[in-house]
C-alpha cells in the first residue's frame, strides 16, 4: 500500500493568512493526487485533482502543486468558511489511500 | 443535479452482514466509478472499494484489507449501488459514504459524495 503522510496534523491560523499543507507519499505517484475538504458533520468535497487542477466551483484561493512524492495544498488568503479538515488522497493504485488529515482551526 | 443517498440499518450485530444501498438520482450510473468509503468516528477516511459500470458490465476492485468480506454491486433498474460486508466486528463501526468517481484523461477522483450513514456494530 502507498502510505500518505500529511503535515501538519493540525494548524491554527487567522483569516487572511496564507496556509500550506503538505502531503508526502511512500512511493512516486506522478500527479495522481487529490485534495478534499471536510467540514464538521459533512461529507468531503474535492478541491484539487491531478495534483494541481482546480475543481469547478472551488474558489481560486485554493491551489495545489507537486508531483512524484511531495505535494502541497495552499490557501492564499484564509476565509472563515475554510476552517475544516483537509485530506490528500492518492489515485495512482489500489488501495486508494488517504492522508490522516490536517485540521485547520481558527487562531 | 446528481444526488447520492445512502441507506441501511444503523445497527448490526457482530458476525452478521452489513448491507447498505446508495441510491443515485438525477444522473446515470453508466460510465462512472461508484465507490464506498468509510470513516470511523473521529478518524480518517478509508477506501473500501468500487464498481465501474459501463452499461453492460461492471468491474470491481476492493481494499485488500477487506477483500475477503466485501462485495459491491449495481442494480441498474433501481439506480442503486450496494455494499455487503460480512462477518462484521466492532472495528467496522463507521460512517459509510457512497461517492462517484470520475476520470479525466489518466486521472480520477471522487467528485460527488452522499451524506453518509452511520453503522454501529454492537450486540
């Protein structure tokens, strides 16, 4: 199985801050990396697919980068509705594993 | 607007079978991956497996950790995707999500999710 390591596990930030979350995979997966946002009590929602493609309807303050084993999700200017848990997920090979999540909290 | 709705028993006894249904409304089942994912209380997301239905046949893939116990199937007449998990234990207690997978070129991702249904395994 491909192991996913997200960092940090939790993060406190303020509205307007620039935030970066990283995801490292145990083997190279090209650009087969997706990012999801999960708000409390809700289902996850895709933000970024194929490492850097913005899903339709997702605000442009979200961006993704990376390839191989190292990936990042960046939120350029945090908004109140962005406080949530973020997961990376590899779509390279089964089982299609998720990172352990990064909980983004209000400072 | 495509909507996914999971349904099934909220309580299952140990050693019995967990059976859930995902009803798809507002769109086609053909040409998509239909995935089951679960989330134990307070924990992260685990991929269970998927069925990819072409209109005439379906292909499946399962998490090796569950492969001996899980079956995913499609009922096209009802537009439903089903999950069966046999011989459950307390470790199978989780919020179970149905999701749709879409592909774009060589990439694929989960673009639609149901709201999830909580299943507790307890006697």
